[in-house]
């Protein structure tokens, strides 16, 4: 019996697997590279026209932290105690830290970010990267970094049934509230 057909079959399987892996890597890279372009939100038009772009936060206005994540992955955050509107905060996260407003996916991260925010500001709320909008009669929440909405910690009565609002983390209890996106709050970036 000729062993070559089984060897060719194994080589062909290896070739196909490598092709799919390479194709997946290229697609993932294209998605990653396209994300900043997709991220430039149309909602940025909500900012006041002609308002100058603020400088990056100073060392005294910010505090960096590392939160251990699952599977050995670490998450890096920066708390900025410089009050901005939601979309201006997002712009600063992107421009100054190459990140985005933080998305929160579990109780532990929510608790650590709340404790840091409470220790670093006397404000009652800080921006995180969530948006809630109403489509027809359905409320939908999503993260601006496009990660899955797999955890929430809404305060009683939230999310409210409004057309569109941004999500803030309450520094007292760690609950989330819908807030008008034009409100000026400190914020947390993930990078």
C-alpha cells in the first residue's frame, strides 16, 4: 500500500488549516485597523461647534492603574479627573492614551474602578464607555469599543426610556446611570 496518499492528505489538511489561520489573522487585523475609523462617532457633532480641543490631561489630573483580568490578561486604565462631555472624553482617550472609554464586563472590575474613582474625585459620577439608545420601543445598550454587553450594574430606574444617553458609573455604590452626554464628568479610559 502506498503511504503517499495519506501523507498528501495530511499535507493538504495542514495547508488548509494554515490558510484559514492566515485568512483569520488578516481579517482580524483589518477589523482592528478599521476600528478607529468606525469609532469616530457621528454623535461627536453633539459638541459645541468651534470649541477648542483640550490638551491631554496632566500627570496631576490622571491616575493609571492595572487590573488583572481573566486568563492572565491585564487591563490598563487611566482615571482622568478633568471634567469633559462624554464625546470629548472619548476623544481624549483615543488621542492621549490610544484607548477608549472603559467597558466593564464583571463585578470585580466594576468594583475596582468605582473604588479608584471614589478615592480620586469628589464627583458622584464618572464616564464609562456605554451608550443607551431607544429604537422603536426597545432600549439597547452597547459599549463604544464594540465589546459584548455581557454585564451591567444599573441603578434602580435605569436605564431610563430616553432617546439616547451615555452611561456613568456612580462613585458611591458602583451602579450605572443614564446621563445626558453633554454633562461634564471625570472619566475612565481603557488602553
